[in-house]
C-alpha cells in the first residue's frame, strides 16, 4: 500500500507528472489455484477436523455476544494456538473468524443488538422480521446467504490471489479517502425516516470520531473531560447506541399487562428458506460482489461492506419502501457481503503482509507467531500449511451453515425470556463487554451516555446505524486525507492527487450518483405515501 515514506526523500527530486506513488509489482504466487485439491485431505484428518468443528462453534457463540467482535474473538484465541502446529493453529483462527462474522447476526436479529460492527445492517430488517414473528426465517436467510457469500469469497481467494493482490496494491490514501466518502453518502438512507435525519445522524457520528488524540497530527480534539481523552471506542459506541435503547424498550414492555416477551416465533420451512434465498440472486449478487471488492481493499472491513451492500440493494430494489420494515433482501445483502469479504481480506495479507480488515491484522500476528511471513514463500516453502488453512476456510463455511441453522431452531428459548429478565441480562452483558475492551471505566460511561441520548433521539426518527457508520468512517477518511495531503505536498498538489486518476474519478462519480439517487428515492417514496393517503 502506498505511503508517504515511499516518496523520494530528496528535496530536489524531480516531480512526476502523475501524483501516484511509484508502484512495484506485487510478488507473484505460483500455481493455478488447484493446489487446494492436493492439500484437502490434510484438513479432513482427525485432529484438524475436530479443531475446525470446535473453532466454528466457538466463533458462532462469541460472535453472538454483543461487544465480542470477530477481531476480539480471534485475538482471544491466539494464545491457545501457541502449542499447536502451524496448520492447526491457523485452522482454529480461520474458523473463529468465519463463524464469528455470521454469529453476530444472531443477537442482531433476536435482540436488536449487532454482535459486531459487520452486522449493523442486519439489524435494520432482521429484527423487524423477528418482531413480525419471522425470527427463524430471518436466521435462515442470514446463514444461507452468509454461506453463499463466504464460499464465493474463499473461491476468489483460491483462484484469483495474484490478480487481486496487484489490484489491492494500487489503492493508496486518495482512493481509500474516496471509498470512505462513498460510505458517508450511504448515511443518508440507512435506517432513518428521512435523508436529512440520516445525514444529521451521520454527521454526529463523524464528529464523535474526531474526539480524542489524532494519530496523525498528535493533537487532542474535543476532549472536554478526562473520560474522553482516549476517544470514542467503536465497540463501546456500538453497544451503547444499540443495547441501551433496547434495554429501555424491554423495560417498557415489561410494564405492560400480560406482556412477558418482545415477540413470538412461528415455524418456518428450511426448504422454503433455501428456495427463496436462491431466488433473490440480485441481493446475493450485489452483497457478494461488494463484499469481495471491499475485502481486498486494505483497512475497509466488513462493516462497510454490509452497509454499502444494504444501501445499494435498497436503491436497486423495485420496492425500496419495504426496507427497514422487514424485507428479507436487507438481511440477504448484508450477510452475504460481510461474509464474502472474509476470503478476499486475506489476499493482501497472505501475499503482501497488508491486512484487508482489522481481524486480518490480528490474524497476521497468528502467522508471525508460527514463523510464517507473508509473501511468495508462503505458497511455496509453506504450501502445505497455507493451502490447508485456505481449505479450512472453505469447509468452515459449510460447518457454519449447518451449525447456524441448527442453532436457529433454539431461538425460541431466547424469545421466551421475560422482557425484564432480558433487560437485566442485556445490561450486564453491555457493561461487562464494554469494560473488557480496554478495562476502562470511561468506556462504560461513554457507552451509557450514548445509549441514553440514542433512546431519546430514536423517539424523533433518528437511527443509530448512521451514527455508528460515521464513527467507523471518520478515522478512515481523516487519516487517509492527511496522509494523502503529505504525499500531495511532495508532488503535484492536493487537487491533482485527489481528483485525477481513473480510480479516483470512478469513486467520485459513485459518490455523486449515490447522493442524487438517495434524494430521488426519498422524493419518489414521499409521493407514493401522499398518493396512498
């Protein structure tokens, strides 16, 4: 990935006509992608297969716990791999990574709290389906689409690693900045009752992301209290914005006469879910494609993939007004996207040592612990370990599907818990989950404050999803803009660096189209409501 340090250091160095940092060809990976067949039996051996089963189950459980993101889940399991073989350790970490991304949808659908940032978009329609008594159906769509997107992502990792590594290397600070801005344009139509309220919510999230020390400038911003010195932690914000308003909702329901739970459950045919899911090829295709593209871009992450896929699916739908009210396509697009990015996120990691997601960055530590260094040697000198690991990701998708669908049958036990008991349990998990991130009491206070503010704001039509998206995208946009500015100052200037080049122009065009289309869709929906009235 290009950086300011790769520019010529000499002040008198001749300036180049184009502002991009000179690129070197990425290391080529030998083979045609069929090596995975040769090393497939290694995954099916007794010990490795048992580890794969255990890792998938642990990933689903950890992913379903609010506050335990896939990144934290993988980090928690790394110490357990110290005394394992290299292949076994990577199989465990890969299975946890794969399953925890899908597992986060369980709490998103059943209790309206995303298990991880990657499942934010799943909340919008998944929980609405559950409230309608279609929780089992929503969970079916979640795991089936996660399986399809995940398999496509791993197949991309297997067959297109060299080409995608070259593509990932071409994204520098300017391209990543415009990708973040493109994500910002999604804010106006994610979960809010109007584009204006969505933009205001997103702007608030962007402001929250600037609180604390800037890692680039090294200065403190808006730290009006000692509790804000470290900034707003994304997981603390996620728990506060989603969990605390849900606690108030559960407490309100518990006071109603005869109300002992939030919603009911109806039986739903698994075969019908498979058939319907496969017919929604548009949502599956958009989600999987966006997940693959976002996955290979270093630093983007599954949360951006899920939200962008959800937004684009809604915009291209013939019935966009149903989104946010329980449309299965919303769950299908979001979950296929955040699982499709798992495999491609490992492309720049394994070939270049550049993580494609925060979880992949933690996984890099697992590689280094076992003496495995990213690059061509990983696919030649350590081919058995590498391809065994990649094969395990493919099989983990199948295990995740089976275990997830089996667990979805027992969602009724969660829904039968009385609302006041559920409120107490969510509160305890929210506090423990927030405190355990950094062992910080300040994070708990920030979580509670954001939660109360979000509960009040939700009464006026504001949504938590744009705020969280703003918090996520803020650092990405700011850091890459500042890094790009440093490079631009050493080359042809700010305008030439950010507004020239094919990738930049395409991304700028997408930003403009996204904003215009959001306004058009809102006006069209308003006219339909007026005509119906």
